[in-house]
């Protein structure tokens, strides 16, 4: 297929490790409905979206802090972040992946899963119990 990405295997393993670490951190802090979308074939600026719902402004901010902490432990710092103060939709850009932390109303309104409906979901099981 001459260099054309056709599946999640096309994403660098290091990126997948970091994406899964971010998702695990979100679940550990009770983030809901974590979705990992492979957007690299549809969007040239990043490979993966990590999408999660927090229940309130403080919860969204806590989820944001936990992602920063977990990925810093793995030697990764974000390129930029937006929305933490407002706590309705926080975007954390790590270059090869972007973490989107929403309150429920904003997640429904912006509908990233609908907008990027053609993007394959990356299968992932949390390293911790969701219960």
C-alpha cells in the first residue's frame, strides 16, 4: 500500500503508550466515556483524539491536572493548553495527540465523535477498574 496508513498500527507505539497512559489517568480520576479516535488519516495536525467527560468545572480541572502529571512522569509536556480556567472544555495538545476534557453539555454540543465519525476508534482497556 505504499506508505498509506490503514489502521492503528500506523500510529507510533510511543504515541499509543502515551495516549493509553492519558486515558488511564482520566479513568482513575473518574472521567466518563473515554473515547480514543484515530484521526491521523482525516486530520493532518495530529494522530489521536482522547475524549472524556468530567462532571463539573472542578472535576474537569482535576482531570486536566492528572493528565499533565501522568504524562510528565513519562517525560512528556504539552505544546499548549486551552480552557482550564473555564473548565467547560479543556484542550491539551501534545502534538501527536490531543486530549479533550468536556463537561457533558459541551461534549454533546461540540460532538467530536459525530464530527469525526469516520475516524476509527482505538480499542483500549483501562489499566484500572472503572467501578
